[in-house]
């Protein structure tokens, strides 16, 4: 495993760090919904530099860079707390590049590349969270249109996005993952309604209702009933940037700063916990590099990514909970930084795949336990 980046990659990192100096006060990695206008401006500035299309092939307007560049970019953005990586330039764009028609590429990729078009992910439903093969939202073909009816839930940032990257059933319910298709749906389309679901950290998720929403048939991406393969390949494209390790180091550094402010940093019991957490932060970085290394060597990185997700999300929670264990009264104060870290960390082990699902994947695919799937 190569732990070093090239001189060119490190030079790119330096440019990213310098660029982010103007966004140090944005602090939208948490609570992006409250700061969307400035986050969108950030993405536009990144688009102007070609950074939203770093890994796209040059023939569709991308930079054609190795995946290490995307890893560096979003790791530094996470460290700066500026924002989370947008779905549009990743999962959506790369699926269109791989499976979209020429007309779809010409329509959707240019505004995504410059940061003018943004997507929310419309996968999960009230009865289909981790088990996406049981999705019930249905799209029926009627000539040159599809009519969509259903209910999606827990969509991040849907209140601000332009479009929904929507997973629908086009086959029978019994067909499970073999009967699903992907669509692009305008969130302002007739029959679409978005309702906020407040979260404990002061931000919100959303539920999206679709009542007889009509969209052109050419807004289906890929073959009908072919979504399962598209989603798997798109996820593989994004594994190296989903969980930036420097975000975890930033959590830890903020916790240490808070302990100093509280006068607790000299307590032997506190220092012992901090030393353990410091080691775990370094382990998070190694887990993330294992994912990058696997992908750079042409492997799927499925097991590495699942292990990385479990460990990183649980370390985030242990760092945040330590403020309560150390007994500082500010940890209980709504609005205090350490309190925000704790509230936000509660859903880290759910978003992006539950720890139970990730452990199951590692057991089956990595350790060969319980059969393969």
C-alpha cells in the first residue's frame, strides 16, 4: 500500500487549501440546509476551476484526473468544514456518463459541471431504507412519458435541490432489484411535494411525495429495470470520497480545543481517553487510504469501504460522546460546538448504510461467512 501522494497531487492539495481560505467561515459540513446559497456559490467556484469534473473523461468535458485528486479535494473540503460533496457531480454525472444517451449527456452534464444543477438522492422509502430492493414507488410507461406515484423519505437537502435522482419500480414487486429503474425528476414538477423532517442537530431531512408526476421517457437513465447495476457502479465510483478522514481529525481537534478551554486537558483520565481517540483517528485515515488504494489497483473496494464506513462513523460518535463523559456543562448546551458534534453524530451510523448492513457485507464478502451475495 502506497501511503504517499505524488508531487503533482500534493501541489493540487496546496491549491485546494489556498482556495478554501475564503470559505473557512462557511462551516456547512453540518447544517448545509441553512447555508445553501453560499454552498452553491462555493460549488460554482469549484466548477469554474474544473474541480467538479476532476474524474470525468475529457470527451464529456472532464479533467480525466486519477481518483486521488477527488480524494484530496473532498478530504480538504471536509477538513475545512466547507460542505459535503455534491451528488450531482458524482453519482448522478458518472451514471449519465456511463449509461446516458448522447442527448442526456449534452443536456445534463454541462450545468452539473459548472455547479448550476444539483440533485437529491431519491432512493429510500418508509418501508425501504437499507433494503432498496423492496422499493414501491412506481413508474408506469404511457407512450412517451412515465407517470410516477410514490413516497420517498429521508432525502438530504431536497428542500434546496433542483432535481431528484429517483429510484422507481418498473417491474413487479416480486422482481425485487431486477425490476427497478432510475429517473431524473424536476423537484418543481407538478405533483411533487417536499416536506421537511427536522433532525436532532438542527438541520433537516425530507420526505418527497410524487402524485401522478409525468416526466418524458427520455429522463429515464439507462435501461428499464436496469437500475441495480447502475447504482452499484455509481457507488463504486464514489467510495473514495464518501467519508473524508480529515473530517474526523477536525472533530478530534475541536474536542481537544474545547477541553483546553474547559481546563480539563491535564486530567490523567481525560488524557488517557484522548490518547486512545488519537490512535483511532489515525486508524480512520488508514481505513480511508485502504479504500483509495484498492480502487487505484482496479479492485472494487467494497469490503474496504464498508469497513471504513463502520469504523469512521463510530469513531465520530466516540469523539462526540467524550464531551459528556468528561463532564463539561457546555456539552449539554444546545448550540455549543461539542453539543452540535454529538447531535450530528447520532445518525452517522445510519446515513450511507447502517453499521449492521456494513458489518454483514464485511462478513459475507470479506470473511466468507454466511454465504456470498
